[in-house]
C-alpha cells in the first residue's frame, strides 16, 4: 500500500460560490432580492433539512436562510392553529 497522502482534486473550501448558479432564460431573483426564495432549487436534501437555490441561497426547512455572503436570516416559523 502506498503511504503517499492522497490529494483531493476538488475545489478548495475557501473558493466562494458564484453570485448566481442561475442559467434560466428568465433569471431567478438574486440573493439580495426580497423575493430570493422564489429561485429554483438546484440541490435538495430534505433528509438533512436544506435546499440550495440557484441564486446561491441555502434554504432550511424552518425557513431560515444562509446567503452566499455568509449572512444568516433567522427562521420564520408558521404558527399552526389548533381548533
């Protein structure tokens, strides 16, 4: 067995995502737009509770968000009325 450490060819973690992953004919809202949650999902992981939108926003199941610049948007939970 070779003792040489394996080099990963993946992009380094410090490389930022592009401002937008959107390639749609009608561009999705940017990450800075108030309607940013209307962007299309490019990766969905419901088992982990998050989705990546094409504008670079991570949307969590509690409606919290992580913007591409690192800012976090607090969760907005909907109240359920029990009659």
